[in-house]
């Protein structure tokens, strides 16, 4: 058995690609339209790790998605938790759970998918402004 990908439905593919690709830093592996099924699939992965992919499914017909507690979050390891959070903030992303401990942060995608960021290796020393930031919303 081999892990292939995690699929999340997105309401606006352009907005979601801007989040996952530009803000989060994933690489787009492929984007394919399926006119007969009226949907588009975009596959992304962390740079250098094509084995763990995320599939963004955009159904062309309008639909409202609600999140459930049965889906927890998607997690990515990052080389510098502070730099990752700074890049996300620069793209207008709210840091829901700031990396006060130098190790873990949470953000949400445009469709409300919880994304956990974990520092590679040991936690970085606590740093301002992160150490003083409160949680915002749900994560």
C-alpha cells in the first residue's frame, strides 16, 4: 500500500492556488480540466517531495462546503517556522495559532481547511512578535 494524496474541495481554484502555491510554497504538479464531469483537479506537493500530494478539486457548479471535525488538518514541516509565517502574512493570511513556541503554527486555507506548520528539528528560540501574539479564530 502507498499513500497517494489528500483531496480537498475548493470553491475558487485561483484563490486556492494563490494560497497553497504562493503563500504556503507548494509546487503545482499538474492541473487538468474534466469538462464531462464539470470539475478541475490540481495536484500540488512540497518542493522536493512529490510523494505526499494534495489534490484540490474544483467543481464548476456552485456548491457550499462545510467543514467537519472528522477532518483535522494537513501538516507540513518547514525549515524556518518564522519565515514561513512571515511569508503567509505577506500574502494576507491570518496566523490562527502563532508559533509562540518556535515549533508549531496553524493557518486556514481560503476554504477553511486547517493547515499545521511544524518546525523541522528542534524548536527555534521564541521570537517577537510571535511570542506575544494571541490565537485568532479557530485552528
